[in-house]
């Protein structure tokens, strides 16, 4: 929604003065609620609306169900936490109340079971026209160990956990009616079925080395700025270092798309973006991709072949 | 939605086998998640969709905001718990993104502040056509003290905390275009601005005498059956004892409406419905209304003037 952040500020202003002792509220991937020796509870919620977040003509019901859970699990992963319960609200117009709804549940239940997370409540209701879905997920992490956006330290390396741009390229292909080669289908599947980095988030958290962490929902060009602002630091990111899949490389070559722009700003990759000392890569058993470093100051500086490069809505352009 | 309970069963079936140790899941007013010495966490969530739950032409934005929070607070009250945080997701079509959204927040924030409950997260997004709102509320109660629907005991008195039928009569007046006398306006305001019985729920819980408790959302004719089934007991309810407001009495006389049918089945009163030994009335400082008693067996028997009376969709009819 246009002006989303302005509206959130309006909301926050109206809640000024309501007690939030020890609580991390609006502004991180999850809220954090301390529960003494039981650790910290983290909570996240996301709403998906037909016509805005998905089209019933493009995504299967199972894919919508998968993604509705996955994007919330990704927020829990970004705190270094483990999901312990989900809550599903769904508003269904008449033509989605039979098979569509049941297949949606199949997808939602499959990924929930994969991570052993029970569904503990929710709400089902009718809707005049569009499907609307809200998922809330509760997770748990050791006391004080939730990984926030505000912990980046100067000198830290900036990492991501996997290739960037696939999901955005898949969406672009759907919107532009790109020919459905096997590689294009792969990119589209990455858009419909993101895999939350829950194991990776936990493993990174237990190293004790991570400074700041979040998941990549809007693209690193936007998401990394949240970490920089919350931490009061700047960053330098090398475009040459952004991990991209062979499929993205090929499709970008064939279609004349800007792979750097897709990798940096297309969003919905749901990989983890975090900062830590470089040696963290020696402590985990999954690939990490260093893409830059945290520096003093503020703002995000892009480099290509060692030289600064400008980035705006049109993509990357040499100065 | 038609077939709501069938769909919920379908969902439950798909989650069979996912660990829920010590957890109360789908089927009570809130889920209950034990947190050791921190007590039990209760969680509830409700979705409101334009055209189904409210009309922007009938309710002010402030009223919609109030009600969205109030109906969830009522679920927390029904567990004998105290709300500690809310989470608000809202999907807004373009014509609701300015003033409507801000006034909605005013109403939501006002009732939240009244109970000192912080907003800790949520989601804002666009919508093609209809406003969709999801509110999640987390509450807390002493370990093992959450009041479930399954605790009714034979011999208990059945109580409600306030007058029944006002909200349903207000809705009926709006739908039928009833002349807006001051008394009709009062009933409509009871529909738009229900008051969650949070203080009453806590006070009742701390007596230690309550058997089963829930809030009245569908009308006692429907809601009490949930308690009876969950507890494996029956009930006798005296229509003469149902508390009704003077406004409802007058409007029903003037319009020829069945006050018993409204009080028993119109719903959305959000008073508390509970079972307890009769002496509980001597332990609290707010009015309680005994409406019947829990008996052995199953099912709900209605009485009027001491004689059994039949109730169906057409209202109450003598055998």
C-alpha cells in the first residue's frame, strides 16, 4: 500500500504511552515478549489478499497455503527463533469455499508439519469477493538471544544465505507473459514456494556471533537500509558478490533483464540477511555468501568491480 | 460462512499428529500455551471483513476499530485472562487509505488504552475492494487457571454478566430500516460498541468457583451448547430469567419483535456466560444474572413459567 510507513507511524503515535516495558514492538521481524526462564516469545503476523499478493489464476491453492505459512516462518527464522504455534484466519468468497479452501489447507499443513508446528487457532469467515488470509506465528528463543535489526557493528561482514532475485524474476515473468521455459518455471516456483531458513536462522543464532539479522522480503536495497538505520551504521555492498542462480543468469541474458537490479531489489527471496564477523562461515554447515561489510557513517554504497555505482528505480547506472 | 464447522474439522484432520503437548488448541475461546512460572499465555484471533461483519455506510470507522479489538478482548475475558498485547493486520482499498484508516486506528487505540494493552505488531497492505481486518490478542493468566468450556458441573448455576439481545436487536433495526428512536439508537450502539467484560472475567476467575466460561458471540442458544458438549452435561434455562434491557422491552413491544428469541439467539452481546455454584454471586461486586442450571444428561431444555417450551429458528413456541 502506498504510504504504508506513514500509516504505521500514525498508528505508533496513537499508542505512545501504552506500557511496553521490556518489549520489542513494531519495527522488527517479530515482536519479542520475555517469558522468564521459558525464554523469549516472538510473534509475527502477515496478511495476504487476493489480487494484491496472489492471483487464484496463477498460483495453486497449495502454493498460496505454503507461502502464507512460509513468509511468517521466515520472520521467525530471522529472529533466530523456532516456531511453536500458528494461527490462521481466512475469509472465503463462495467460489473458494470448497475445493480451493481444502487445497489451501493441504499446502499450509504440509509446510507446518515439515517443521512440526501445530495450528492452535484462527478464524474462518465468508467474504463478498476476495480471499483474505492472515497468519500469525509464535516462536521461542533463549532469553535475550532474539536477533534484532539493531545489532550491526562496524567491521562486520554482511552475509546472505542463498541466491537473490529468483523470486522477483519469477514474478516479472508471470506479469510480462515470458515464455515458460524450464528455467522460467524454476524462477516462478521460487516465487510461489519460498523456503523459510529456519534451520539456518537457529544455527546462526547459536553461534552467538550474529550482529543484526532480518529476512529479505523487499530486496536487500530496501531491507539492508532497515538494519543500517536501526544500528546507526553504513554499508558497502559489492554487486559482483551477490549470489545469483544459473537460472537467473540465463533468463536475464535471454530476456535482456538486469540481474543486478533483480538481485538487489526485487524482493520475496526470504533468504536471511545478517551481519557477523567473517569467521562465522567456518562455524556452520551450510553455504553463506558475503556481499559486503558494515562501515562507519550511514547509508548504503554499492560497488561494481571495486568502483562505486549508483542505483535507483531504473536499476544500476555508472556515475 | 456456511459449513464453517465442517471446514474447521477438515483443518483439524490435516493437523492430526502434530505435537500439541499440554496445549489447548482449536475449540475454546483462546488457545492456551503454558509458560511455566510465567503462567499461561492465551491467544485469540478474529477476522472482520467489510460487507460481512460491517458496512462502511453504517458503522463509523471508530466503531469498527473499537469492535475489532473488543471482540478479541472478550475472548481473553472469557478465559479469565488479562490481555498483554495485540497484533493488527489491515488490508485497505484506496478509498479507505486516508481518513477512514486513521479514524479506525483512533477507535482501536482508544479501547486498547482503556485496558493498557500495547500494539506490538501487525501488517498493513492494500486491497482491491473490501477492507479486511485481523486482530490477534495475547493474554496471560495464572498457570492452569484458564477457564475452559469443559468445566461445567452438574448442580452449577448458569449465569450471564449482563442484558442479552440488545446487539442483535440493533442489527435487526439497521437491516429492517426501523425508525431511529433514542431506544433504537441505543440498541444499535450496543451492536457497534460492545464492552468486553475483562474486569468481570478476571474477578470471576480469581474466585476459583467458575466451572466453565465463554463469551456470548452467537447467542446463548448456540453458545451454551458448546459448554454442554465440552463438559458432557445438560442444562435447563428459564426464559423468564434472561436479563433484557428496558430499551429492548420497549422496542420489541413497539415493533412486535420476539424479545426471547433475540435474547436467546441473536448473538454479539459479548457478555460472559459461565457456570458456578450459586454463592459466587456473594463474592463479586458487579451484577450476575442466573438464567438456569446444569443438569445430568445432554442438551438444552428451555422453560417459560416453569413449563418446557420449544425453540427453533422461528423463535419460541409452546409444545
